[in-house]
C-alpha cells in the first residue's frame, strides 16, 4: 500500500484479489481507491484472462465538446465505423428545449445540428433522448413528447437524417396514443436497414398522475406514474421512411420506469429489462429477438435477486456483447444491501452464472457499459455520507490476444449525487485502445455537460 497527495487529500491505493470471479469471467486484481468523500462514480473495465497483471497508468483529462451552457442529459454512442455520436437537450427558455446532435471523428467535433425544437419535450433525468446510426446510411433519433392527460402522459418521437443536419418530421413508433407513459427507449440498427426500437408502454395503465413528481430525489420510490394497469415492454422495427413493422408485446408486466438495454450480433438481438411480478419482485430479465424471423423468444431471469419493492427504483441494467458472450451489469438492493452485480452468459444459451459483486460500498446504481476492443467497461455510482462525490474507478485491460492484462490506477471524478446529474454516459473512443469518454450533467452552479477522456495505458 502507498499513498500520495492530491488536492489536499490523502488517497490510499490497495491491490485487491478478485479470485471470487467465476472461471468464465476470471477478471484480474483491481485497484481500490478509497476517498473520505460521500458518493462515487465507478467504472470497471474487465476481460477474460489468466496471466498475472502488469501495472499500467490511466489519465483522465478534460475534453472539449459542443454542448453549450444550459445543456443537460447527454447520450453517447460509438458507431462501428468509428464515430462517437452525442445528443443532448439544450434549454432555450422555461419549458422550451432543442434536441442537439454532433459527432466526434478523428478527434474533431462536427458542427452542432438541431434535430427538433419545441415546448412539449418531456424533460426527465432518467428518460432522455438518443441518436444511433444505421449502416444503411442514416441516423435515427428519439425523444419524448408530452401530451394532454397528465404529467406522465408522453409519447415517443423518432426522426431520421441522412447527413445528421437535415431531419425528417417526427413519427410515433407506437400506434397507441393513449395519455400514458411511453419511454425508456432503446434503439438498435438491424441488418435489414430498419431500426429495432424497444420501449416501455403504459397503454394498459388506467391513467397517469395529474400532478408533477414529488420532491423525493433520493428514495427507493420512483417519480413516475403507477396506475392500476401494468406497464408493458413492446417493440417494433422502424423503417427509414417512418414505416412500422413487426409490432410485438414482449412482456405484459414490467417495472414502470427502469431503462432498457439492447444489443445485437448478426443473427440475434437481446434486451434486458426490469421485470415486475405479482408479488412486486423486480429482478432483471433478458429475452432474445430472432432477427431473420422478427420474433421474440421467452423472457428468462438474469439472476433471482428476489428484490421485492413497492415502487420502481429507476435503475436499469447495462448489456454488452463481445466474442459470443453477453454481460449484464445491474443494481439491486435485495436483502437491504444496495449493490452492483455483473454476470456472463453464452449468446447461444442465455444461462447466466452466479453474479459477481462489483461495488465495494453502498451503491446507487445508474449502471452503464461500453466495449472497446477486447475490454468491456462498466460504470456505476456509490453513495457515502457527504454532499458531493468523487470517482472511484476499477480497471483492467487486455491489450491484445494472449497478452497480459494491464492493471490501472485512475484518480477520482467529482459529480453531484443529485438525480439532476442524470445517468452518466460511457462510450469507447474508436481507434484508441483503452480510451473511453465519460459524460454527465452538471447542475450547480448552473446546468451544463461535463466530459472526460479516460485513457488507459
């Protein structure tokens, strides 16, 4: 153990054995950075390996981005052809927003484009817009539009663009137009040129709340409506022309407001979501989509956490696929033990092994993940006792096949613990082994987007 000085505080670095990992995960030792601060943003980069780790270093640096002051709720996505897509909301005036978009390629940001401007955006810390890229040659964006009928009455909107600057008129991917919740969208481009869209759909709920959310920013209960009927999980394939194909109800009873996560390979797509039993057990399930036949299989549990909770915890899972292996990372507080877990399964069988605990303290979740080359990154938050948070990052890296992994030290990142921070984003920097981008919302002293480059060497 050793320590050094940084901004007037002592930091202790301790090597910790991760022999608890199962054979199909077999992660290496990691660094535990321990701060006298309350709340932490954590990333864990892991790989399958059997060699003893070397020691590396990590650099976290500020990175310029095009989002102006007043921006919030970024979304990051790295395309297979080497671009980073960034979307965000720019507040114009009270109740009025623009959905903005830019790309990062070869270290240079494009000019900022406006996808849509209006005074009917549903502006929410957990349910925010996104943009993806189809290899068929176009961008697809989604956002949420408020409709009459209650505070939590809103619909999904989608728009398309060939050049990222000129966007189509919006369409609604769900035919249901009831005044209920429709959101927590995941988009995945398909080989047939369409976009697979998965969302939470409240058409079976009786009504949305008439009033706005109460101010309980740090409880286990959600700030979304809970009407008499059940929230459903639905999907459709959306064409570049806005046409809607292969509509499905995937699950008739799911948790009301936990983000979904969707990935695919050439033949299959998978979505992971928080289920909801009649006994109010809310554990994560996964289900596979046969791309050729446009059919979903039967949902199955990732792990039986047994978390029984009367309201939605607003905490989704993160799903990655790499080399025929799926990894799901998620938050649970079953047994009054808030923690972040991860588990792996073959893409052929969807049989997940026993999960491994990633968090070291009391976790808050907000899990995100990304793949860069042969490594996968997982990000989450942990809670402490004070008002602000600093990053606690666990890293390992496999630079090349059969090479030894690299054990990495990373200094902290400070973010607020408020829900106004949103869900921090993690994505790979293409063409730069071991490089990731982190982005989140700053809300004090004013709203804005913070971004850091994480370089693992």
